[in-house]
C-alpha cells in the first residue's frame, strides 16, 4: 500500500501538487511498464535499466519500497547484460503489484 506522507512533505503539504503527481504517476507508469517490457523483450538492456531506474524513484515518492526494490533488481539484472528468465519473473511481479497500486491511485484521484 502506498503511503503519501513522504510525497506530501516533498510537495510542501500542498494537496493539489500531491494530486497532480498522482495524476502524472497514473499516466506514466503504464507507459513505462510498456517501455520496460518492450526493452526486455528486445534485450535492449540499457533502455530497460534507464526505465527501471526512473520507475524506482517514482515508487519511492509513494513509499512503495518493496516495488522500488523490484525495480532496483530489474535495473541490476539489466546492468549485468540481462538474464531474461529472472528479469521476466521480476517484471511480471512488478506489473501485478503496480496494477493494484494504480487502482489505489485512481481512488485517491477520485476523492
């Protein structure tokens, strides 16, 4: 589950800025997941590493440390020229967990 305390501190307690971040997150994460899947499928390890790194930062803003760790593991694997089967398993786990988070974000945006 996400925790907005850290994000609220970063945004100076401004609820509109928090909501704006969540809106961007909701739009960007599905795109980034697609980019990550595509990069891994084509074994474009540098692109996969950059995308995983970017996602990791966003996940930490929402205190989603376990998901940030998954993104870190993907980044580490791709930095080592990739191990497709282990990266694929990590990606599947990340995708599944992010679907839950995205639903949670949508609920927050609807408030």
